[in-house]
């Protein structure tokens, strides 16, 4: 018998009886499903990390490329590795001709669905044209190479899809700019200021990974089937597109627009809290203290200053005070989306690109999780409790 087939059968434990179903909380809240060396979120402390480093410290001191290297290689690069990795990933930004040629059709077919929806199609085509093979059939080096190629290309796809949707020609990527500066350049056609590029870079670093969120778990489930890297990333993008996951940065700014002016803050917040409505940009399913990403992004916004920043800070303070009054004992703080929207607005990003920009960061975390999951040959296959009509029922005769 082939040794690989034998190993596969031994790993699957096909002769073992199925484990008895175990009831878990809705949404798998708090359920540990695997071990990971990639990072963790400690919600009660208001702390999260990538590998052994504070994610906020990394965002404040390192480049996006450095943290990308950390996530997929396991360590921060030295100066020589840093230069080599930046040069290598920069060369991968240009899309294959077939993918670039297909993007106008993707935009036309998608109508008003936007760049994030288009990214699903573009990523599928990219993986096919690059010859991505199932992770089950490739070694660790090839899997890593596939993820690096996909991550490098995602900002190019997103920027091209956005510009094509507005009747503009895509801007070709530059290899001499950083990941964040090149992304802004491809969106606008103008080289961003160092301040803008660094602000977006810090946002991107801060959102690379964040525990077993819905999109990350989706990527790992698909990777556990042995599918290729593009398939897992497409599934993750689909999960991120939901407004309860990645769709809130622009909605948080919509809240500021709806309030309009400082004298309307209290009445607007009271009305919506008493109606039981969610205040977009506030609250998090894990953090029980201030979201550390929000704290960092608030500081970045304050470096820009201006009426929008002052208004956002005032709204944040009044929301917390009114909630303390109306719902004593329930802490609710800003999450990453609140000040992320402010920072992206200040850097000139259009609101329809807020969630796609989130994807341009999170694709690194998804990739690292895909690589980690691919080392485990056990497919993720939970159970469900049937609650429908009692079977077996008599099948009625056809009319």
C-alpha cells in the first residue's frame, strides 16, 4: 500500500466510532476548536497579539511587510530579510494579463455590488490562472508561495475594481512604494503623503488578525478540506462581506452623519438606545474593556485633528455616558470600526472602500491561518441537531 494512503487512513481513524454529539453555545461562542501559534485575543484585558508580540506595539513600530513576514514565516525579519521580502512581494503586485482583462466584465456583471463582491470572482480567477493546487497536494513552501502571491495581488484587484466601477482606468502598481502607499496610489492615481500612508499602514497592521472571527474560521474550514488557497480566501471574503462582521466602518461614519451636530447627540443616542437599536461602531463580542485597536486609531485620528475628529470624540464620550445612565452596569465602548472609519475618511479613502481595505489587511491573517490549518489533515466537520418533523414520514404519491 502507498505510504501516503496508509498515513491518510491512519489519520482519519476510519475504524473508530463517531464521537457523541456535544451541545455548545450558539455561534460557538467561547468554544475552543483548535490550537494556534498565530495569536490570541484576551478580551477581559483589552489585549491581543500576533505570535508573541502585542499587535498594537507592532502597528506602532513596524511596517506592514514586517508583520506579514512574522505571520507567515514565524519571525520578524532582519534588515536583509526585510529588503528581500519587500522586493519580492512588490514584484508580485501586477496581475496576470488574463485576470486584468477580465476585471471589466466582473464589474459589469456585478452591477452595484462593489469591489468586495468583485474580489471573490477575481480571486477565483487569479488562483486558476496561477495554477494553485489543493493544499492537500502541495508542500509547505508551495502553500506559502501561493498565499504570498494572493496577498500581494489583492490590493491591485481591489483598486482596479473600484476604479473600473467609476469609469476610470486602473492604475498599475509600483514596486518602489510600501504596501499601504501603493494601495492608496492605485486607488487615487496620486502618491499619498507619508502621514496618510503611515496612518493606513497602522490600520492595516492592527487588523491583520483577530482570533477565530467568522472569516478566519471560514478560511480554516475550507482549508481543512484540502482545497486550494484561493478557494479558502474567497470563502473568507464572503464571510467578511456580512455587515455584522466587516461592514461596519462606513456605517459608523453614517451614524456621525445622522447625528449631524453636537447639540443633537444626546437626543439621537437616547432615542436609539431606548428603542433597543444597535449603535454602529460600539460594542464587541470579545472585549469587555476598551478595544485596543480603537484606542490606537483614536490617537492616529487626533494627529490629523479637525472637526470630524472632535465630533467623533464627543459622540464617543456622550454614548458611553448615556449608556451608563440608561443601562447601568453594562459597559459599551467604541470598537475598531468607529475610528477606523474616521482615519480612512481623513486619508481620502471612499467609504465604499472601507471594508475592502479591511480585506486588504485581513488577507494576511487568513493566509497564516490557512497555512497552519493545512498542516492538520483532519477535516472540520461539526454536527447539527435535527428539529424538523419526525421522520420517517410516508412519501406522498406524485400528482
